[in-house]
C-alpha cells in the first residue's frame, strides 16, 4: 500500500490530501472520498485504505482547507458540547454549495493527472453532508465522473434554488444513494422528492434506505456505527466502482 501526502491546487488555495494506491507499479482507477463534517481522522484513513486495497487509487482531500489545516479538530469532539458545535458551524460555513462545486472539479482533475491513476474517468463518494458534494462533483465534471455515491447524505433534495437534485440534468454518471432511517438531514419526504427527480432524470441509479441504520452508520467509531450495514455499504460501493471504472 502506497500512502502519499499531497497538496491539491484549488481556486482558493491548496488543499491537503492523501492518495492511497495498492502499490507503486500499477495503474488504478481513481476515486475521491469526501469525509463527513468531522473531517479527516483515523477512521477515514482506515476506510480509504480498505477501499484502495480493492484495486483503486483513492484521494482523501481536506474538504475544509479554507478553514483549517489538518486536523480540523484539535480537541475531542463531543456532539452537543458547546465548543464542538461552534467548530462544526465554522467548518460548515467554510464549504458552501458553490465552493463544493468548484472543489469537486479540482479534486477530479488533480486525481486523474496523478501517476499510477488510470486516466479518463473517476468515481466519487460522499458521506453525511458531502453526499450532496458528490452529486455536485458529478455535475461539475460530467465527462470525467463515471460514478457518484452518497451514504447518509443530507440536503440532497430541498426546496432551495441550489439543491443538488436540480443538477441531475447535467450528470452523466451512474448514481447511488444509501439513506439512513429517521435522518433529519434527509427525511422521508426528501428521499421521495429525490426519487421522483431521479425517475424523471432517467439515468442509471439506485436509491435505498438501510434498515436500522442511523445517520453516520458507516463510520467506525461513530455512536451509531452499524457493522452489518457498514459492510453492506462497502460491498455496494466497491461493486459500483468496479462496474463503472474498470
């Protein structure tokens, strides 16, 4: 396993990133992994390493590069704690819809230009609030993103003029959405709104809710980590990328 720390040029400065490749000699399909709002941490390094071991070159960027160098939390985050909630607000404010669109394009272009990465088309996966960023990335580079996935993604279909689902006509990628149950960031009505939009779009896609899996279930160490459903998410993700990138 090759793990390289890099800096990705973006419109608003460089973003720290890690590129994982199975070995030094091969050429591997590229994948971008976008973290949840708590940013890059050991759990995501483990997730990305495991994904790379399946035969992919995986880019893990610091999506909060406008706000902070790594780590984005220099203290133990505790949901509900005043200091933690203030920091989450700072991070969220540092990545709006327009910035996410621009960064997604930058990450794609950078990844596909790297040594050991198969040129042509890449995949992207987002978790939590970056589920919407994965959709934006697919719309930013429709000719370069072959597959985009979202797990317990929030805010994907809203009534706002910049809602990600409105970008579907620009997307050529295969899409996958794995929803959580009782998710305030993506309630049942929003899932239904997304499904209606996906049907009208007509592209290849899948949208499903993981039974008994709450927001954040995929990430080891999360209070709601669901091992069985996390394993299912991993199998779906690997299958998606193998079928579209190889």
